[in-house]
């Protein structure tokens, strides 16, 4: 296989066809069901799946079978099946994964930018979803097309592109069960929904954190009352909520207290974090948009990270639990906030878990800790809505380690790097259980400042081109 020709094929396709297609994709508010209760009636998820299906059907990939798979009451799924070439046999497969649903809008977009308003600037496509990860289906099929155009031998390739990943993939188990007989013996899972430590080399994800989350509500009154009359006698629902959160993490350090939420860090993951720390250095913490931080030789003007040690930082965001409050209710806006003691406080909680901690058990423990012995006998309820177990990759096969390094050097000019990611992809744990003997190439284009889920999210165009070439090289080296 001539990888230089594969790279030229893919570069042309990205420039002439795929980037314009992703520009159109960004315009569609195809929010995941957790953020759009009327998703079925609105039709945006169906629209992006149908558009991807129409494009895929127009590709000249020999023998490809393609369909939109639906189950009543569930979000749609795109499935493709492409036979092996050069007599390699169709029993062993490469399984591509991606999704087409998106996170909600969020505030804070730069002037002239927006979640559904695509802008190309400085080699980046801004807008919601292109990098996370609407590009995946287009990249996967273009990788196959590039290999076939070169006449390269490759295994059978199948793909599942879902539309509820950003909601925790609640519909995916049903589709996996339905499609399992058609997936074959999966030798390699190529998941294109992850991050990269930099845009300078291939980054392979070795682990993903789990997630426990839900809604905490503290109620002390049936209605709001004058704060001058009641404060000091009626306990503040906010103060009670703060006490309850202190049961979960130390307010001074952020360290999660209960050992149920912790797990030992494997030696291999520690070694990989050390190698990644040497590569990334201060970029581990500099990548975030700190408020009032000079980042210069003089140190920090205001906001500071929890650690400036690169290895500690990598482990903190990949193998340690961490609690975040991601939403709140019961608070009037500043302009309408009178001197009233509010009757209730509600927080949306997200507790990231180490990859090997059971998500359901952790969620049950979180609920017990929050609801037990409420201060002042307040009415406290925690309604879980997340319970996802993370994922820890099996030992890397020698062929994949060699192939990843070769592919990264050819596409990026540097060897591959291996690192855990702090996010959660429930699909990976599902696949890990279903295909324990498979190897995993989990990668993506969500690098520094790409800001997935937040404002000013972008796709790094040069990186996605190089990543596509690297993935093509690895797919061509899967053992028969």
C-alpha cells in the first residue's frame, strides 16, 4: 500500500467533499434525546442519519450493504457492512463506531459564531458536533474507499453510527443485540469518538472514566418567605445542599472522599501517563481557558489548576473520581432576585468515576450518601439518571502497537502516544464485554481547546486528515 497516495486521496476528499458536508451538518440542531424531549417530532436526528445514508449510498464501495436500522421508540442507527478484499475472508471484522447526535447549545460563543452556525477560521471548523463526532461516519467510509482505491488488502469492515451517545447511549444495547449476529468476530474496534493530547501525532485512548449522576433536591419550605423574617431560624436549602455535597468531596481540595468511588491505577496506565506527560508537559493544564491566568513566566495572576505536574494532571482527569455541579434550579435570575428565602435548591450532579468502578453500584452509593440523615430533617431526594461504567482497554497486541507507531510516523511524523481520557463512552464498556478478545483503536480529534460540549467547539481540519490516513494504515495491517 502506498500511504502517500492514500493520504492524497483522503486530503482531496476532505477538502472537496467532506468539510462542505460537515458545514451543512453543523447547521442542524440534532440534539441528543436528553436535551430534546421532542426529538422524534422535530426530526433532526432522522435528518442527519438520512443525509449520511444518502452520501454513503452514493459512494462506490464494492459490495457495501447499508441501511438505517430502527427499533420502535428508539433513536435511529446507521449500519454498514463492507466485505473483505483480496480473499482475506469475512469472519474477522473491523468495527467502526461513531454518533451523529449532539450536545445542546451552551452560552459563551464568540461573536459571529454559534452552535448551528459553521465558521471556518485558521484551519478549524467551528460549530456543534463536527468533531464530536459527526465526522466519524464520513471518515470511516472514506478510509475504506481510500484503501480500495489503492488495491490494498483489508478485512471486512462494519459500522454502527448511533444517535443517542450524548445521552449515555440508552438505545445502543438494543441495537447491539439486534445487530450482533451480523458483526462477525470483531478483531479491531475503531472508535472515532475520543480525544487527542495534541494535534501532532496519533493518540490512542487506553481508558475512559465512568459516570454517576442525577438530580439532588433539598426542600425546607412549601413556598418562599421574607428573608428578614425567616433567615437565621429557617435553615437555607442552599446551605443544606452544600453540607450534603461535602459528604462526597472535600471542599478544600476536591478529592472525592468515599473509597467506593476510587480504584487502583494499573502499572501500564501509570507508565503511559508518564510518557504522555513527557510529551505534553504544561499543555496538560494550559489547554483550558483559565480566567485571569497569565500563563507566563510570572506564574498565575488568578485561577490555578489543582496541579501543574503533567503526570498528576493526566491521572487526575483519567483515573481519579471528580464531582461537578453541571446545572441548578430554584434560583431566580439576578434581576428578579428579591430578599426571599428560597424554598428549595436543586443541583444537577456529575460524578466521574475511574474506569474500573461499577457505575450502577457507584450511583447507588451516591444516592445513599446524599439522602441519609438529612440536616434539619429537610426533604432530600436524589434522582439518578446516570450509571455508566467506564472502560479499560485490554493489553495491547504487539501488531497494534507496531501498526499504530508506523501509522503515526507516516501520517504525522511522530510515534503514536497512548493515554486515558476523562470522558465516558458507554458504548465502549458494552463492546468490551461483548468482544473481550478484540483490540481497540479508540481515537479522535478532540484536542487542546477544541472544547467539546462547550462554546466554540471546533474540528481541527489538518488533524482529521492525518488521523484518517493513520486509521487507514492500521486497518490495512489487521491480521487475517
